[in-house]
C-alpha cells in the first residue's frame, strides 16, 4: 500500500476521533458550566434571603453600641460626681481643720482648754 493512500485513510479517522473527543469535552464543559450557573443562582438566592437577617443583626448591633455608649457616659458622669464629692469632702475637712485650729488658738488666748 502506498504511503499517501495510508495517510488518506488514517487522517480522516484521526480527525473524526479528535472531533469526537472535543465534542465530549464540550458537552462535559457545558454540563459543568450549567451546574456552576445553578450553584451561583442558589447562592444569590441565599444572599437575598440573608439580607434581612443581616439588616436585623446590624440594627441590634447599633442598639448595643448605643447602650454601651450611654452606659459609658453615665459611668463617666458618676465618676465625675464622685470625684467632685471627694474634692468637696477634702475641702470641708480642710475647712474643719482650719476652724479647729482657729478655735484652739482662740481658746489659748482666752485660756480655755483646747478641744480635740
């Protein structure tokens, strides 16, 4: 058999086999693509379903942040009041000590026994 004749018989068979393999690969790729599209559609649906839940959680989070902020402000106000009360008590103690010293000084001048 002539080489050219052999090639002319084999080449169409090889081309047909390559076309069959490509067609099978194309069908498989289309199937995978359709499966991926279906999965994307499912995930998009889930995202849409989660949106209200996420919004609700965001509202709850914002409310908790507001509560914490209010509590922090109240705590700071209470600390400031306590510090003011402490300063006032210290001022009154100092004034009391000053008055006792004056009273004792006056008692010494008048020769009255000192108070304790």
